[in-house]
C-alpha cells in the first residue's frame, strides 16, 4: 500500500506541475467556454424586439378596422397614422411608411412598395400579416352571419413549452455538457503521457527496478492520472456553472458519477493504446481519431442524421454520458439512465482488463 501511495503522489505531482498539462487541460477548456460560451449564453442576447412598423391608415379611427389596429395586442407592432388617401400614398412612395391600409365600403386594401424599396420587406410583411388577421376575423364573422349564428371570436391558441423536469435546456447547457464530456475523453492522454514515460523505455526500466511491485507501480500511476483528469474536468464543471449559470440539476452526485465513468473509460483506453503501440505519437494519433469519431457519432459537432445507424451510435461513450447527464438534470427515463451508466463503467472495466493483459506482456 505504501508503494501505491508513493507512486500516486509522484504521478499526481508530475501531472499538476507540468505547464503543458495546466495550459492545455485547464486553461484551454476555459478559453473555449469564454469564446463560444459568450455566443451561446444569455450574456449576449439577440435583439428580438422590432421598432413599430410605420403604417398609414385610411379609415375612421372609431371603425371596426381602426379599433382593431389600435387594440393593445396590435398597437405595439404598428406606428399608425390615420390620414387621407392622397397623403398615405405620398408617404408610401416617399418611403416614410412601409404600407398603407385603405378601407373603402367595407373592403380593405393594403398598398406597399415593391420588394427592396422603401423601408424594406420585413416591416411590410408584418403589417400585412396583421391586416390579414383582421380579414380572417371579418370572414369568420360573415360566415357566421350567413349561418344565422353569433360570431364570438376566433378560437384562442395556447402554445406552451413542455419542459423535461420542469426546465428546458438552452444552447449553453447543451454546449457545456457536450464539451465537458469531450474534454474528459481527451484528458485520458494524461495517462498516456504518465504511464508511457514511467513504464516504457529507459525511464520505465529504472522504475521497475525500484522496490515496488509492478501492480502498485502501475496502479498508483493510473490512479494519479484518473484523479488528475477528474479534477481538471471539475474546473470546467464549476466554471461553466458559476460564470455562465449552466444548470447541473439537483442530482449532481449522479452527474459526477457519469463524468467519472467517462474519465475511467478514457484513461483505460489511452493506457491500452500506449501499451499497444509503444510509441507516443502513434498512440496519440489513434486516441485523437477515436475521440473525434466518438464525439461525431454522438452528435457533438453536428445534428446530422445517421439513419439506420442511429440506434447503434446511441451506445457511443459520449452518447451514453449525455443520456445519463441530461436525464439526471432534466428528468429522463430512469432505467435508461442507469443502463447507460452501467454500460459506461463496463466499457471502462473491459478496457482495464485488456490493458492489464497487454501490460503484463509489455512489462515482462
């Protein structure tokens, strides 16, 4: 046990005192969140309100049309001018209003300039949509009168968001989860660096001569790398929640357990690759290719549909982690979450077993 703890302290100190590890695995993820997070968070909110569209109205302000356009629900979208028809046409042609609404003998006509002229098409289209709504009401009233019925208004449409777990994830929430899982995969290279240098080559030869069992030596280094990677991920976890208000839910222990499972799988995979190739460059290239592929098929880069392969790709490590984390935060299917978590740990255990078998041969 003393050998294991001594090796753990040695590996842990090496990783946390390496400037490359500190910059790439802590500063770089925070930099990514700062750059892309600003674009996705509520700190830079798009301007969704439009100035009222200037519209000339040729109608009696006390008429049904006039009252409709001046109603509280409509008036905030339109800047109305009740004027004579000649004046309305002059303002329209001069580009001072986006449309002219003219009522003659119960018929409503809307005039506007050709697309690309005047105040532009968006305000004009908005004004036209509002007037079309009025026409729709008028048509419904006429139809009801023809049937001898009393028109009571158009049916109200209620649009409600249906949140998962009483909350809807926003863009920053999606981004933070996807990025954190990806970061934790790449931190597996901690183990690749630490165990590769410590157990292979000349350095490994000298360490194997130390009065420490190989199991304690490898176990201590692996534990140090795993602990370091998990703590590095927690820096991003805390930063995203504190600075950008990313919602990690009320079941944080389950979220952290899923993140730890990702770390464990990543460490085991990277150590397996370094033992397999016995060359840092080849192992790193293979790991980067695998991590990119895992992130891609779990839709970390794009929402591209994979057709019939969708069901198979749902078992990618990233996708399994997403299932557990989003389920824990937003109220997903409990049995599916537990299955995904168990599969994540099982994948890590399988990689550890393969690493142990291969390591015994490499270090013999």
